[in-house]
C-alpha cells in the first residue's frame, strides 16, 4: 500500500508540473476573439512611463480581446494614489513591486497579487540594457565617483531621485549601499518620474538618478556616468520583480476574468521579450516620448513565491512592517493558477 500511495503522489506531481508548464506555453496560443460589445471591462489607469509595455502590447495586439477582455483607461493616477484607486473601485488592476504591495497589505489593504509581471533577466544572452535599473551620477559634478562604492566620497547628504517610496528605487539602492559600505542615512530622496530625473541630474538638482530601461540612452546622451545596475544587488530574477494585483473583492467576484487577464498578459510579456524593438515602438507611442529600451518580463502565469522573500525581509528588518504581518503566501494567491489549469483542460477537450 505505501508503494502504491507514493506512486500515485508522484504521478499527480508530474501531471501538475506538466500542466503548469503548459500554461506558460499555451499563453502564446490563439483563441477566438469576441466582438467588442461582448468583452468584459477591466479598469486601469493610463500609463505614461516604462511600466506601460505589457499593457499596451496586450491591448494593441488583441491578446486581451482573445481572452474576452478589454481595458477601460481611467486617466493618469499618481503612484501614491494607485492602490487606493483600486481599493475604491476606480481602477481594478495594477502592477507593483512586492514592497509596495506588502506595505499596503500591512496597513489593511485588501489587495492580492495574481501573477508576475517584471523580472530581472538572468540569462547572460539577454542584453544588459534589459536589466531593471541603472544608477547614474553627473560626472562633471562628481568626477571622483566612478562606481557605487565611491558615493562614500561625497560629503554630507546625497540627493537621489525616486518615483515614489517603497519601490525598487529605494529598496535596491539601500541593498547596494549595504553591499558597498555606504550608510543608508546618507541618502536624501527626491520624488520625480524617470523622465525628469535625467534633466535633474544634468542640472545638478540631484547627485544620483536611478532610471529604468527606456531612459538609459537619455542618461548617456546627457553625459551621465553609469555607476551600477541591478545585477549587482545579488537578487537575481527578483531584482525586477513586479506583480499584477487586484482588490480581493474583484478576485472573488470575477475569478475566471482575472485568470483570463493573467493569460493575456503572459502572452503580451512573452511577446515583448521576443520582439523588443516592436515592443519599444508600442511603448513609445503609448507614452509619447522617444523610447530606447524595455523591461524584461515573466512569461508564465504561475507565481514563484520565493522571489518576494528579500523584499519583505528588508521591510521587516528596517521596521517598516511588523515581522510576520505579510508573508510570501498571503502576498499572492495561487487560486488563479488553478483556474488556468482548468481552462487549459477545457480548451484541450474542445480540440
């Protein structure tokens, strides 16, 4: 009997693994699109930054429509107001780094991650320009700073740009500071979007600017010196980790539509990885400024919980959230993955 039980468990595990892999593969398959009037509406804000790529690809290339969905764009929303807008129902979905979500959940926000969006590329064949962030200094203002560790040479506070707090910028800057012996309390954070950070650095309004791929060339053209990138954080794929989140009530009321969203976005993210120049063009059209790069994305609908561990640990270690209040298990849900397994089976039976 024990041998039979072990064999049965192994068979189930293998079948589950195979089905999970199929979800990643089937995310590239074609599905018959519905007419526009029959599409389920998902509300999200209008993006004018580097995060727009998978959203505009999913929309413009019809991946959403093929899953029975369409976006309703609600206008631009400031970063600090994005999660509150989801909680109020003004928007349904957004993508955030784990620390942003964790701080919100620790404060009582009923939102949960349903799929991965961004990742740091770990394959050496993937171009360096797809790494999640680069750090720059004005080399005329700080000629002595040639690498991140040289920031110790700057006397007093170091003004550094960030889009908002509790995102990749401050988390990974602080990790680099710890690695290279730069005291965290030397940084004075100045809030601004990446597109403004280029000019702010050039004018000497900040000492350091970290920016995302669409703006790397702009920094180079402005004469800034690169002093680090996210590969130096030691986080691996986690360095670029973002999650798609919905409010919990929406997930409960519309689980199959949320699952359809994850399939459409997985297709869009894979397409963006495989077609970087075309994705770059769509991103440029969406944000209305020249774009010379993109982020790198997850290509599957399943969530690897362990990638969020360092983001949560840093918040706990620095007393931003109570220890144990938010875990990798309650940050995300795997219910949507199980629905996707069912959908894949249903579609296979119809063939």
